[in-house]
């Protein structure tokens, strides 16, 4: 990252982990077995958020794994809702609540989950996050779902540059100009929902490409994104799919296939 620290190129999303029926809005069960399954397969980047209500579940899994804290890269996020950020004191309180819920001495990466109502408000919250970096309680800070204009304002006015912009990206909606903008400004683009909302025609093209490499269409997407310089955080509750999602580093897409995917 642009601050000299490293982030794994592949991790797991968790927005339905530790919840009844794997439902985003489900009751928190504190069940860690699916996250521990991912950790056992080698996942070390774990992405959560205050909105997900499951920071305690993530912290519990990290402890139960018996793997040293330093091997993990934990991401959380503060919501754009005024209840969490209307004052600097509220921002401070909720960051401290994240640390408490995760039961960690520091968080590797903290993001503004969605842009606030103005660039000035984004900057105000950002400046509070900068103070947590100064204290060593947060190692890196970034944003999520920011567009080029919002990012530019932060870059021009912030003391600490964002290390990452996390946004939805998948074949058919790569958001290529935003990816290019981030890379040009030394900000890592991070894709969420890599498999989302693809139409049948797009999926058929990917299935066809996948046959050449003896891989799944999901693996083709992740390999493409990682080799385009994105960090990816696919999520699965299924151990077989968790394995497939991380098993993407043993093949190289042809130039032709890369171009096909880029233009879907």
C-alpha cells in the first residue's frame, strides 16, 4: 500500500457470518465455524464493518484460530449514517467500539463505508480517523464506495492519503475508469461483490473461458481482478467454494481472454 504496509490480495467478506440462517439481518449467533474454515484454508484478510454487527464474531474467530494476531489483516468500516459520525466525539466513540468488539489492540484497515453528504463532512470524519493512525490503534485508513471527485478532494486536503477504495466491481460493471484513477493515484482498488448481478450471457462467456484452464467461472473472475491490481474479498459459507476462491494463483489468463473479460 502507499504507506509501505502490505495487504493480502485476497480475503473474505463476512457480512452474513455468525448470523442465523446466514442472513444479513439475522440474529447474531457467535458461530465461528465457517470463518474458521476460511482461516484454516489460508485466508488472512477478513473484511467486516459496524453495519454487519458481527465484529465480535470476527474477533472471536481470530482468537479461536490460535494463529498469531500479526498474521491477520482485519478491516472494519464506519457507517455514513449520522448516528455514527455527526460529531467528532461520535466518530471516536464508534471507532473505539469497533476495537472493543473485535477485542484487538489495533485494526489493520478502517474505512468510511459510504461517502457522507459532502466532501467537507468526509474530510472531517477522515481527520478523526487520522488521529487513530497517529495513536497506532488503526494501521491504515481508506474509503469505500467513493467516486473520483470524492477521492480527489480527500487526496488534496487530507494529511494521510487513503490506501484503498473499496467498491463494487464485476464483469459487466468493472468501473474501469475508477480502477484506473485509483491506480494512477497509488490507491489500491478493492472489489466487493465480484460475482454479483451478472447476466446469463456474461456468465456463459466466463464458463467458456474457464474450461480452457480447468477452473470455475468464479475463479476466472478473481484471477482476472487480482492480475488487474485489485484486492478481492469473495465470501462463501461453503468450504469447497472457499477453497476454490483462494485457489486462483496457479494459472495465467491469455491476453485474448483478459481483453474479452475487460470488454464484457
